[in-house]
């Protein structure tokens, strides 16, 4: 249970960093880290398929598309970056305070229940389940990955023109 609490703490910190950072590349990396931590939590809660999809799509494909999109945008000056940083901190100054107080209140007053998930009564081998029993999930994953790859190819084709 301690590992789950540490993962939740890391999830909150990486999510906060993603929202508070001004640079887009850092926000994209923060999004990928947040999704990776979330996929570990999902896996630890007993949903390996959801964890794999979260990891491959939200921590893999989406940040790649975002990074490619950012590469096509124009860089801002250092002066404008300082202005945006000040605007961001003025606009969201309360966010770290609210999250910190909420975490302290949750730690103090919330009794964490001990959940025990029952073992699945079906097939235990993930390979057999994925390849033989969950064809629609596999097809959905392939379609999402191909759509992302084709989207990137279209972006590069448009960029050359």
C-alpha cells in the first residue's frame, strides 16, 4: 500500500508540474510521466490491459504527436516567455496551496480502506487473453496507433510543401 501512496504522490506532483510549467516541451514530458505513473497504478490495481493502453497511447503516442506539433510552431522570445511565466503564476498561484492542503487533509482524516481484488477466474496468461480472447481491444489499439502514425506522416508531408 505504501508503493501506491508514493505513486499517487508522484502522480499529483507530475500533474502539477505539467500544468504549472510554461514551456510546452516540459509540459509534454510531464504529461507522459503522469500517464506512465497512472499506468503503473492501473496495473497494480489489477487491470493490465487498461494499463498497457494507457502507457502506449497516453504516454507514448499522444506526446509524440504533441512534440511534432510543437516543432512546427514558432518559438517565442525570452521576454515573452518571462511575461507568460508571470501571468501563469499570477493566474494559478493558489493551485499548489489547494493541492497541498487537500493532500494534508486526506492524509489526516481519510482512512484508507484495504482493498483486495479477487483473482480473475479466467485465463491467467496475458498473451493468450490478448491474442485469442480480446480481438476487438487489439483491433482498437492497432487502429489508434495507425491513426497516430498516419497523422504524423500527413503533418510531415504538409510541412515539406
